[in-house]
C-alpha cells in the first residue's frame, strides 16, 4: 500500500513537470516562429514557379542614413482598392515613387542584376546570419559596377542594426524592415535568404537555408546570375 500511495502522490508532480516542459517547448516554438512572420505561404525560392516572376516592389529606410522609425512601403500601385477610377480617399504613394531621401527603393536597383539578402539577429535560439552578410559584402566589392547588392535587416532594434553595419564595415546598401512587411512579402522564413534577379527585377533563382554561405558559394551564384543574365539578354534580341 505504501508503494501504491507513493506512486499516487508522485503522479501529480510528474504530470506537472511534463506540462511545464511542454509549455516551455511551445513558448520556444512560438518565439521562433514570431521571429520572422511569413503569411504568404511557402518560402522564397523553394518552388521553381517563383522563377521568372517580378520581384515585389518596396522601399525601406536606409539603415545608415535614414530615419529608422518608419515602416517599409510595400504598395505596388497608387490605389488601395480595385476600383477604377481610384476613389480619392484610397490613393497612396507606390513604393517606387516615394521620395528617395533617406530611403532605398528596390526599383532603383533593377538597372543591373540584383542580389537581395535578408538577415536578422533576434530569435530563440539566436540565429547566426552575419557571416553570410560579411561574405556578401566581400563579393560585392569584387563585382562593383556590374551588379547591384542590397542587404535587408528584419525587425532588429534600430541601434543594433546601425552598430552591426558600422562594426563590420559593410559597404553594400543596408535597408531596415522594421515591422517585417518586406520579409513577409518575400516569404522569408529564415536566414540566409538570398534572391538573385535579372535586370528589370525578375527573379532568376533564390537560396533559402539554415547554414551560412561562404564567399566562394556566393561568388558562384553571382557568376551564375551574370551568365543567365547575358543569355537572357541575348535571347531577347
């Protein structure tokens, strides 16, 4: 009887411990998922159907020179409804038509092949996105004038973003996606996530994974983008 009584007494404690452990696991999962919210379904570059489609337009504060208390503009057109003509109270400024001072408009980078990279430092566990950005910055220095590069921070604290850019000496443009609107638009689910686009802002291919990319891997992708862009331009004549 004593053994049975002890088992009965211990059962609630074991159940309590199991519930606490389960609750902690749920909190970890929720915290991880909330690091980068993706509401559009799927991840950028996972399906071949993404290739050959136009990149969504956006404008973001420049992480170095812009005011970082503004959200990104992801408006694709000048009307928030489908009505034609647009009602006066539904007009808006499209992302690529806002004033460029203190902002980065992705459309301004469509004149050349474009490499677009997303990164962030918040999460449980904390992601290690920065080595890929370091490698990207080094590769960008080798292709200056031939391609455009843009790095986007997602939802970090403004002071953190500026400190990281300054401390690591990045020369590529860095934009700030304060509320995650651009990352959601591009279906970013983790880092590194890189999009490689033809001139005109047409997606050629993308990389999305959990491991950092080396300088040689990024350079290989850049070389592939250049070759595909030349082939595409030749076929269009």
